[in-house]
C-alpha cells in the first residue's frame, strides 16, 4: 500500500496508483509542445552489450513527448561510435550522440584545459555536463531529464513520473529527484542505507540541524541517478566529475533554487541496476571510491556553508558514523525479518567497516587539501570565457557524425 506521508522540507510526489500512465502521457504530450524535453543519457560503450540498455531503447521508442535524446558516449573508438549510431537509430526522437573520445570533442576539451576550465576529462559528471551543454546550444528544449543506462527494471513510466513535475505548468517545480524502493530478494542500496544516510545524520548530531543537512535528509534516495530540471538550472549549476555527482547536484540545486520549487517523485515500485563491487581497501574502485567521493563532496559543501572541520571534529564524526551505521543495521535486520528477506548481519558490519575507512580517508584528504579538485564550471562561466564554445560544440557533434559515416538525425 503506497503512503502519502510528507516529511522534511522537500515535497514528495508518491506513486499512489499504478494505472494512470496513459493519463500522465497524454498530459505530457500536450504540455511538452510548449516545454520541450531533452533526455541526457551518460553511456559507456560497454552498456551497448548489456540487455538493460536494449530494453531502455525499446521503452523509449514508445515515448512521443520527448523532443531530443542526447547520448554522451564514453570509452568509444571510431568503430564503437559508428556502432552506437546504428544502435540508437531506431529511436523516433531527434537523437544526438556526443563522441566523448572523438577528435573534435577532445579539441574542445583542450580549449577548456588551456583556459583552466576543465578539472577532469573523465567521469559521469563530465558526460552529463557536456550533454547539458549540447541541449543549451541547440536552445530548443526548456526541460532536461537524466537517467542512467544500466537500469534493469526500466519502464517508460519512470520517465513520465520524472518529467511530469517539471513539464506540467500547473505543478511547476524546477527540479525533480527520482526515488524508489531498492529491494530484490534482499535489501540493496548499500551506499545509501549504510553510508550516506548515517553520515548525514551523524553530521547533524555534531554540527546541529543545519538547513542543508535537513534538506539532504529529506530525500528518500539522495543518490538516485534520475532527475529532471529546468534548462536554466543546467546553465547555472556547477557539478563534480566523480562519484560525488548526485550529492554535488543536490548541493547546487540548494544554492540556486527555492526549496518550494524542489520535489522528489516516486518513479516505480522497485528498481535494480548494475551493482558495484565493494572493493574494501581499494579507494580507487567500487563502492569504496564512491563513498570517498561522496564524503569529500559533502564535507567541502558544508565547509563552504561556513562549518569548521578540524582533526578533532573528524575523529568524533568517524566514531559517531560507526555507531549510527551499526544502529541502522539493527533496524534493517528487523525490517528484513518481518518481510522474510535474508539478511547477513556480518556482511553488513563488514561493509560498514569498509565505509568507515573510506570516510577516514575522505577526512584525511580534506585536512591535506581543503579545496580539493574543483567542480566543473557552470555553463554561464564557460560562455563568458569562450563565447563561441556552444556553437563549436554543436559543430563538433555534427562533424563527428560525418567523420564515421553516420548521420545526426532529426527524426
């Protein structure tokens, strides 16, 4: 039974019934005539060989309210890029594929690097950012939606519920974050359950119920990769290029958008995607790297809000996090038990220990370098420094398509 409970400072739009997709779609098709929608898909070439993306494309072929689909394609050779052009060619929308490793896009990256505007050449954040830039360059869509390409349980209902709060002028939010249940034959969502939420609540215990922390704690699934926003926000937001992307996006939305214009929307009954390995002891891979990046981004965002972090504060935070996470394990054990789901308490404790080491490393890195890696600048700054850059990006995408013999369709 779905609940309608509102909690925190962010409006929650629930999935109270499951039979209204046709009604939502009809409204989206009507409103999207004035508020055109672009979908940005950060995509590694490996995803083309997995069944999840083929199913996503199947579902998207049935979506008529999308104007444009922008695929930011990473780790692709020229042959891979041509294969991607063929893979996405059956989509009925206007399709643009940005070949991130292509010579023309790399030349644009060189321009940004020469102007000291490119902190990293890799990462999901950069793939999303360049996709936003293309949408802004075309200047035909006023709404941008984003989701991953590894969603095993994808349906077009997810996209409809993600876009609707931004597209319908009678609802009229500026930013919508997706959320969902992460349960299969067991409880999933380890980083959210055992790291992010206990960390945010530990910080509230130490520094108090700061408005930003209350805001973060209001999201039911803050690390979800699905969100939609007005294109103007994409122009003004800076974002991290690493695994801190989702937290970084929420931080920028907090700075640039009124709380009453932010919502979270339930996308589906359940959600599953490609699972990352824990990689305990290796801060460069898997969930451990994810936690390091998330913690660094969160700490630096709070520091920018005026909070002072010292070695003593970090030691207290580490102890508080471990206790809060262990208490959380007890709650999830009871939740799993009443639902007859398997639950390995030892494994959960091992995960918390690995996450605690990740937090410790993030704290050490902050002490050594409080500024850390800079965020990717917002598009307003890019166009101020390089006035023709967006036009050059449009030309690069079109020319790269010709370079490998494909076409950039206006379907």
